[in-house]
């Protein structure tokens, strides 16, 4: 079976000599969903950043698909405060029109499950509402490898709105 990601002796050291990953070796078969686990500082966020090419390993080797076939959704604020959700999604289409799939974007925004209004600006949404559309630009790219770093950590797992508790636009 083909590997989506493969690592051999992967190490990443940050400032002050602190190791985040040390001698990490694994093979993730294509078509699988996996998530790293471990305590704070173990490398759960570092690993997808390395696979996406955002960070470089200190030592070792990591093999992943070509960068254009990877979509990476980092942890943190998923939407910029000023543009609307719709404007943010259109930016993805402008950046990579050959790979852009509007059906995947619609699925990624989770609009059918009570997601935010695409006309709302990022700053007008609660943290959970800003998190819901975070994977949409990544899914719209139709990647062969999707890397999520706690991209939906603020999303209500039940998925339904409890009323309109969003800030005014």
C-alpha cells in the first residue's frame, strides 16, 4: 500500500535546545485518518507543520506528496477578522483555480449543520463560529493529503446553534 507520509529518524529542535520530536519514525498508508497524541510539547503541532513544509526537520527525513497536493490547516485563528467568509473562500479559488472544487468548499464550511452566514466578517463571529469554516479552503483545494492541527478545536461537537450569540457585524 502506498504511503501518504513516511518519516525516518525525524527530529526537530527549537530554540534553547528543546526537542519537540526525537527519533520519530512512522509510515502512514494512503487513505487513512490518523491523529497524533501525546502531552504538551510532544510534537502534535510540529508534525503536520513539518509534513506541510512550513517547518524543516533538524535531522531525519520526511517524505510527503508534492506541496501543491497538500492542504494544511494550522491551529489558531482560522479566519482573518476583516473579510467575510465568502470573500475568504473566493481568495482560495483565485489562488488555485485549477484545483478548486466549490462542492468541497460547501461541504467544508458545514453550512448545512448550522454553520455561520457566509456574509459575516470573521471579527463578528464567536471563536467556535470562526472555526467551523476553517477547513473549507483546504478541502476546496482537493488535496491528496489533508493536515489538520486542531483546526476545529473550538467547534461544538454537537454542531447545532443554540441561538444567535454572535457579535454584531
